[in-house]
């Protein structure tokens, strides 16, 4: 994957497979993992990183009452303005059940054009 130009940074499109809104530069959809036709041209590899990854497992012990859960995701900017807020999933957790939750933020360097 080539480096992105700064003026194209953050551009989005809709995955043709699952309709998720994804980065225009994505070579594969992070939601359905489908490969995309309009991948960025081959060039110098962009510096990619995972600046945030959080995982946790919730479980209910035998005999514990069921609980309902909501996995909520929000993104705020430097002023605290909420840019995005989504309910990722809901469900119930009963005795002897568990759910594993993972949040990952992936990042790719953008070509600043010498600035
Ligand atoms: Zn998809």
C-alpha cells in the first residue's frame, strides 16, 4: 500500500460487500475482511501501527443472574466534540457464558507533502 496524500486522508467509501463505511485507502474491509477492487496502487509501504488495542473478557459464574450488555463506541476530537457514536452490539450473558470484547485503532502515516 502506498502512502496517502494528506488531502486524501480520512476519505471514506462504502464496502461493496457489507456496506460498512471504511477508509478509501483500505485494501481490505476491516469489517468483513473482503478484499476490495480499488486498492491503493503499489508503492512505498506506509508506516502502519496499532496505537490502541484493548481487550477484555466478561463472564458469569455458575449460579449468577444473567446480565444484559451494550458495547458502545464513541470517538471525540481534541475539544471533546463527539464525532461518532455507535452501538456495536448488544446481548445477554447468562451463567457459564462469556464474551470477549476487543477494540482496535489502526493508523497509517499520511504523506504530509513536505510540510
Ligand atoms: Zn466489508
